[in-house]
């Protein structure tokens, strides 16, 4: 698109700014599409892990270590044994399977 005048330039910049704002406003729905759990469900998974001595599980792939560095991902859907429904709206845990 060719911008020939200062007025056209301001118009193009205004539209670009609106587009960026619209993308930031939609960011939470993008997170849901990626399978990110609400904080309350992540907290419940971490509590389950802590109270059942999760660091001693045979397979605790991707779960946060209780004695290691802080959690680097809040996406409990990627942790071993956690199945999430991400088909519509926010992600939710629908199944735990550790065997």
C-alpha cells in the first residue's frame, strides 16, 4: 500500500494501532486455544503432586519439582498423566491417568 500524504500515513498508523490493540484484547482466548489451564486447576494439580510425594512417582515428566527450580510452565495440560479438554473455551482437566 502506497502512502502519499501525511493524512494517509496517520490513517494507516491508526489502523495498525487498532489492530495491535485488538490482538492484545483477544490474547486470553489465544491462551485457551493452546490448552492453558486456569490458575485454580494448576494449583490443584500442584497440590496433588505435593501431597502424594510426586517427586517419587515412577514417571513425573514435565511436573514441577518440589525441591527444584520454580515452575517454568503453568500449562498442566503438558504434564504426564494429565488429559485436558481444549475444544472450546478455557482448557480443563478431564482425566488423570498415572499407570
